[in-house]
């Protein structure tokens, strides 16, 4: 297996199975590895920013971490806008960027993304959680692990960059043993049940309760719908969460925030005394003309 095979195999085995991107010479070993892997799915785009935005939409709908594949030079620079959007929206995203052959560093290589070229790590530093460069085939799986853990960080997820030079990605790579970091787990002693019960009691006792559904709740949208139906509480969705729950549902107020629906405007204008907010940080676009929590509300 090549180093690119090791990277793709690790990502696929870790749940990253859908790849969006535009092929190009320096990143071809990675594209070939995706095509060779039975568990990987490639969605070819026509522009790198479009690939990044498609990946954001994919995560919003499925909750599965995607990967964006871009080549050196304009491939890496074209994708910045989409990756910046993923950064602002805290979307876990693996960005895998090709580069010219490492053996040619210092020779004024066209599309060089390294220290003497475009310095792609510096370009992406403000909008990614980590910037990792594959410098040796034996590090392939470890680099993939580092990038994936940075992207899916429990506190603040977001994009993470892995740069794969052409000759390193195409080189034969040995198998290795990886040790994953152990993350803290949610309590299983009933603490979460108590929190859920208390939340349900507050909502049930409210006169004008509301459930606000953000894009971060996409993977659990069906549970949110069941909760709304059980408690008989209206719900609204932020602009990014539009469509997660069928807007024809009798409890739906349609969208809130920017370009909010008439139903959401009317309901929130009368004051919300208890709101359950899921999967959104309530930025200005999510609130807009719909005050989702009234003065003194819970």
C-alpha cells in the first residue's frame, strides 16, 4: 500500500467515507487511493469551493465527517472560501491537499505549496484546527489520525488540513499501530436522564415554549421531532437547519432568523418564556427578527 492508501484506509475505517474534490496532478495518488478503496465514495466537483460547500451540506444532513480533496496551486487556494465557511460554522471537515514532489523543494517548482512556495499551511492556519504535512510514508496513518482528531474535537470541531506531497503520497508505506487518545465520555449514571427530565418539565410548564433546531442537531433530527411531538411544542429551524425536519409538520413554524417565516415571526413576537436550543450558537443570522428567548425566559 502507498502512503495515500494508508491515509484513505484510515479515514474510511474511521467513518470518513465520502470525498469531494477536483483532481489534479500533484494529488492524483490520493485520488487513485480513493478509487481503489471499496469503502470510499468520490463525488467529483467542478470547483474546489463548490466541493467544500457540498461537503458542508453533506455533514449538515448526515452528521458524517467528509473529506475535501484538492490539488496544489489553484486547487488549494480555490478551496479557502468554502473551508472558511466550515470554520465559521464549526463543521468537522478533513481537507487533503496535494503538493509538488518533496524531492523538488527549493527548485522553484510550479504550484509549490511548501515553505518556498505558496505556504499553504499559513494560508489555512486562520480557518483550520490543525495543519499537518506528510513528510514520510511511514507517518501516513499517524498524520491522518492527527488531522481527524483535530477536525472532530469535542469542544470546537472544524476543518483540519493534511498536505500530501506527490512523491511521499505515492511511496510504499508500511503498516503501523496507532494509539488513539481517550476522550471523556458522557456520564451513564443517570445524570443525563435527570437533565432531560428537568428540561421536559420546564418546557411542559411554559405558556409559550419553543424548540429551536440548528444544523448541529442534524444527525438527531428525528429525535428532536419526537420530542416536539411528545411535548406538543412548536419548533423552528435556523437558516442552516432548514429542511432537517419537514416544514409541513403541524408543529413547524418554518424558519427563524434571517428571512424568517411569518409563523416564526408571529409566535416569537408574543414572547417565548422557555426555549430548548439545539445545534446552534444563535448568531445574528439565526436570530434576526425572531427573538427566540423572551426577556426573563429560561
